[in-house]
C-alpha cells in the first residue's frame, strides 16, 4: 500500500469543521420502519490490542469478549447482540490481523478475520486516534470496497490537542472512503450511544437473527474457556507467551451447579512453572477469579478444576490448532 495516497485537496478549515461536527453530532433515535424489524451484521476490525473487545462489550452492554493488555487476546469470531426497539445489531468481534508470525495459529486467526469482513452490512475500523502504522494498513487493505465502513478513532480522550487531528483525518480519508468519522472512547457511555445511533441507519429491514434477550451466540462452555484464558493472561502478564491456550475437558450441569474441568496448554516446561507459581499460588488465583466470574455469568454455583499440560509446538501444528477449537 502506498504511504502517500492521493486525494482531492481539502483545507484545514474544512477538516477542522468535520472534526467538530463528528464530536458534537448526536444521532437521532432510531426510526422504526412501518413494516417491522431491522437487523444487520457489523464487523469490528483492527490491529491487535487496539480495543476491539472493549468496544464490543460496551456496544452489547455486557462482557462477552475477554480483554487483557496482551496482544492477540481475542482468537475467535465472537458475536455480540444488542436489540433496541425494532433494531437488532449483530456485532462480530475479530482477532487482530497478524503480520509478525506465520505459524498455524496465526494463519487460523487471519482466516477468521477474512471470513468476518466478507459478508457484513457495515464495518467498524478501529484505530487509536491520531495513530496509523503498518499493522493498521494491513487490516485496512482487507476491507471490502462496497461495504460501508466507519472510522472509529478510539481512545480519543487521550488526545490533548484535538486540532492536531485534522492532518491525520485528511490522511485517513485519502486511504479509504470512510462513510463516517467517529472520534470516541469505548469507555464513554455517551460515545457508545452515539455510535449505536450512527450504525442504526445501515441496518437492512429484515427479521432478527436472534431472540430479543440474546447477547451472544457462544455457549457457556466456550465462555468458560475464554474466562480462564483471560485470567491466565492477566495474572501472568508478559512472562507467558501468547501461544498458551485453554481447553474445556468437561462441562456438566447439575441443576444449579456447573462442574467444569479445564486444561491450560503451554509449549514448554518452564511456562508450566510460570502458570502454577510458587506452591501453586498462581494457578489457585487463576482458578478462583475464573470461578467467581463464571458464577456471576451463569447465576450458578461452579466447581472448577484446572490442570496444566505441555504440548510443545502446538501453535505451529495445523492439526492440533484445529483440534484445540480454532477455525
């Protein structure tokens, strides 16, 4: 991709006016079509660790996608559902597109990203406000030309001199014909409300895909694996390589009780030691925090067992990657 794309010239005054309009515009309440329901697929895409999962959780109104500061936390296509009035928004969170490592795991994740953007009604392209690098450019190059895309300038609250965004915005407009520019923070409730209003007009008039009270298409078993993996990443920090994963060996429901057995898979013996910790304290904490969140999610008592196993080179083995649940 060219680093100096050409575009029609726009004055700094025009760009500053556009920025001001994007900041102050308040989307009107979604109109209810006379003939009934509207529903659309909306893909959330961006480079690793740019805030896509935080944005999805905010748009849905409940945590359904795990988050951590470790890049590549999201590894699956996560569908989040928000129904307001006659409108149903079906958001698809995707893994960050990987460019640094070409192993089997990353090839699987990139395939998931490509599949998610191929058949949607709208794309939310998430970048950090004022930033754009090669990783962002790689994702931008995947956007289908005929699908409208909104430029989501996330973490806008961290920009101190907002007038400096005008040159950045001009450059972004030159790179892609974005339908809307949305400066926002995924942690700001008013910004989320405004974004929902902007997305609303791209929803086709058609029956809903899900029930009005559904929040995700993922099962409790899947969410259990994700929650354990989130605690693993958060509590081990940068010590543990991103290739660690979690497999659910057993998920049984007995009335108001869930019996869950999970295995944390790592690639080396010393990684296993990092996860277990001194006298097993790290693993115990991972289990406790995961259990508490699962009890909150399911409204049930949870009995959780976690084991740690070494599977050397699994992330570069196509068969094992598929066996561990990656597409």
